[in-house]
């Protein structure tokens, strides 16, 4: 599925429940086979797209702490 501006505008975007209002948040919107990620402070800015499978893999790895060693 191609996520053009019209499709992106119709997505139901959401932020993490634990996000603060400090401005360092992203929003996620999902379509049939694609997940879109954008900066919550720049709604018209660039959007990064992932396949649904790649996104599930990333979220699973984040939940298990796989990226924790990358934080200084």
C-alpha cells in the first residue's frame, strides 16, 4: 500500500500512553500492511514507513530490552 498524503491524513495516529509533553515523542499510524511513524511535534514533516512485520519485530525487541545497551 502506498501511503500518500491523503492516506496519511486519514490514519488514526497515536502516541505512547507514557509520553510526556516534553516534545521528544513520535506518533504511530497503521494501515493494512504498513506502519507509519512521525514526529509528534512536526505533523506535516517526514514520515518513516515500515512493513507491519518489521514493526512487530522492532516492538518485540524493544520490549525484551534488546536496545537497552545502546542507551548511554
